[in-house]
């Protein structure tokens, strides 16, 4: 009986060479055929996977396009019409970011009323009740100002807006506001105040023609400074909050884009803006609400129980400063992202230059509401707030013709009248 070795390797010498060669060839061909088949199948699977991924990417892109809250012929027509309604000699077409916000809605309305073309942009976030922003939007819609529902971080949207309209100016007011909220949600400040600003500047520097830019910085950049009143020449390298730090970063970023790309940029350091249609997170607003509802209010005190003081600035005065900044901005000098020459770079304080203590503010509200507040006095926590603000406005007065005319007593009286009307309260009556 032949062994296993004999079965594999016969004893005849010639036959061994021939059959062994044939055996090896057959095995090689089978192996090669098998490998080729596997290779072809692999190629097929790779191609199929690539096709699927491409299709998936196309579907994702298409989905984003079709579900976006902007775009289309009708939408483009609304944008173009709103920007083109320039009814005064030398009028401008302005993109206002944060247009449904407190300052943004007032500035948009003022621009519209004097005959400029205005397009608004707002993402209607929920930092405070979006219904108030929707009401401001309705007010602007009633004056034929179109507001785009979108985010300033959406580069594709911003690029599209500049493709439709050659904006002469940008009023950049979109930002994450609030000093204390920065401790709860710091990433929202980086997203809006830094990333959003850079996205906008990138689109503006590539636009042809480049627009002139006015944007909202903040008095918070003065941070822990003790020298008063605060002047634009003072140091701003000691921020007391993340909010202040993002605004300071914004000033450095805008300076860079001015220097490299020739963008005309004006930064405005607002000092505690108040008035009708204001922000519910501001002290004067929440004080009013709590007094009417017979809820206690918290009044912070500084070191050694010193009353906090703020340079409260009425909204109409801030609007005058914003419009004056737009009117005197000077032109950008770049074309398609290439600088042709130096462009203006300016920073101004916009304040009332008459600080008032917080207890004084509460007293004015009590008189206007005809109700007494239940006050809890506590030491100011280490949450980024500063004990006082006081604006030196001599530069804005000289360069912009800026002159605030509304004192706190007059401004709060107007605010209370609006508040009672908007929320349906009756003066002097408690509301549960």
C-alpha cells in the first residue's frame, strides 16, 4: 500500500519532474485566479463604498440646503428689496447683525427712518425669552426691515448675503451678552464673540467692495481699572470676566484685520445701555419685574459696603453714537482681500458720563411704579462684575458729535411706561 509520501511524490524520476511541475502550475493558476477574483471584488466593494459615501454626502448637503431657513428666489428678493430702500441722498446699505436684539432693533429702526437700506440678521437664541426678540422683529417688519433668521457663524449665509447685496456698511451687534452667564456657559461667548466675529471679518475682507464696519465692544474691557473716568487710552489688559476678555480679544482681532486687509473698523465701548425693548437680564429690567410681582430684589454692594455705580446710558443716545460712527467711518481700502492702503481704525466710549448708584436707580423705579421694593443688600460676589463704570466721552464728542441728552430719571420713566404697556401691568398694582 503506497505511503502518503508516495501518493504525493511518485517513484518514477521523469514523471516526478513533469507531474510536479504541472501540479505547481495548476496550484499557481488557481491561487492567481483566486487572488484576481478577490482583488476585483475588493475594487468593487471600494467603489461601492465610495459611491455610497458620495451619495450620503450629497444627501446631507441637499438636506441642509432644503431645510435651511434661508435661500430661494423669494428670500433673495426680500433681502435685495430691504437693502435697496435708500431714500436719502448719500444713503447707505447696512447689514445689521443682532438686529432683533435690544440695541440692534433700535439702530435698525433709526437707519430705516432716516432713509437708509437695512437688512437684519439674528439667530433668535434663547439666552433670554425669544418672544421679546420676535416682537422686535415684528416691529421692524412693520417698517419694511427684513431680518434673516441665521447665525453670524454661518459663513455660507454671510457670503450669500454679500453676493446679493454690495453692503456699504456693517453694524455688528450680534454677541453673547451678560457678565455672570459667562460662568455658566463660557463656550457660548467664544462661539459668538470671537468665532462669530472672525467669520464675519473673513467674509467682509473678501467682499468686493469691502464694507466699513462698526461693531459693539464693551465698557467691560476696562476691567479692574481704578482710574476714572475710563478713557480710550487707558489700559485694557485686566479683564474681570470672560465676557470682558472676549470683547478685548475682539478689539485685538479687529485691529489685525484692519492692519492686514484694509478694513475700516470702528469699535464702540457701550456703557450700561437701558431703555424700552431692553434686555430682561439687565438689573433695571429684573428690578421692575420683581417690584411689580412683590418679589425681593438683590442689590449688590462693593468693598466696605460701598454702593455700586454705573454710567447708565439711554438707548436713544447710544443709537446717535452708532449712527454717527457709521456716518464718519471712512472707506475700507482693500479689494478682494488685498489691502491697497491704510484704513481707519477707531475706538470710542459711548456713555452718559454721569454715574448713578444702584440704590438711586431703585428709588427712581419705585417712584415711577408707585410701589416700594423689598431689598436684600448683599456683598458683590466674585462673578466678574466691577464696582463702578464711568465714561470719558470727549473723543466721541469731538469725532462723532456725540452728545448724550437723557438723564436716568427721564430714561427710566420712558422705560417704565413701555414696560407697563408691553406686559399689560397697571401702575401701582401688584401682579401675581
